[in-house]
C-alpha cells in the first residue's frame, strides 16, 4: 500500500509542514479567572497541545501580556516546561495580532495555518483569530484547551469565530490530522502516547 505524498502541495488539512502553534496568555491571572472548565483540565490539555506541536516539530509562537511591567506573571510552568527556552513576545495590547513583534513572528514562519490556544476565548483568542482570518490565514482554535470567564462567554466566542471562518478542532482530531498516516513511523509512538494521555486507547 502506498500513500500519496502531499508535502509541498496545497494540503487542505493540517500537516507538520504547513502549520504553527501559537500560545497566548497562559498566565496565572488568566488561568485563575477561567470559569468554563476546570483549571487543572485546562492546563493538562494545553500542555498536551504543546507536546503535540513539539512532536511534529511545529513552530511555536508564545506570547504574554503585561509581564514586562510586572502587572502579570510569565507563562505558567506546565506549559513552559513543555515548550522550553523559546522567545516569548510580551505585549500591552489585548489583541496579540496588533503587537508588531508577535505579528512579525507569526508571518516569519511562512505558514498559513494557525493552531491557536489563548485565554480568554472571548478576547485574546477571538481578536487575533478574526484579524488573521481577514488576512487570509486558516485558524484552528483547540476548543478543549481554551477557556473563557464563563461557559456562555466561551461558547459565544467560539460561535463568533466559527461564523467568521475559523475551524474549531479538538485534541484527538488535531493529533490524527497531523499524524495522518501510520507510515509516518517516527511520530507513531509519541502520537499513541499523547492519545493515551488524552484518554484514548486506555485499554492498550
């Protein structure tokens, strides 16, 4: 059996060659204010998405707000432990897309498919998603790894970005879309391990 090699083509799906991950404002204050899911689940799921990006060698663009002036703390340790020593773009703007350094970092990857984690869903996820969509990017909010100040705020924001053209995605779908083919043998062990961490294959 031979699979098509879609590298270098206009692949409609996410692949390790056409996508990036951005993680925005996973800082203590923001995590503590989330009301749409348990904080421990949020951090576990966001860390799993970061591990997915590392497994498939995706560029990771990390950003914080107001850490430089000590009004806020840096990215929380569970995520920093996964992403390692990468640049972090600190901003004053609520909308990361309006920060010059962050915006240039995204565009410097040359990739047009943005997998996004951001807190809150109703602000720091919605605003850059809408701007990126308007500039021709495909944006994929990972819905089980983001949160808002309330369930209604979170769900309403997801409806807004979906209506604007964002592609909502879950962690298992993200993993399967990036893996795509069991013949990509180098990532199969990590792929299965991350699915197990997310609750799949629990009987193996």
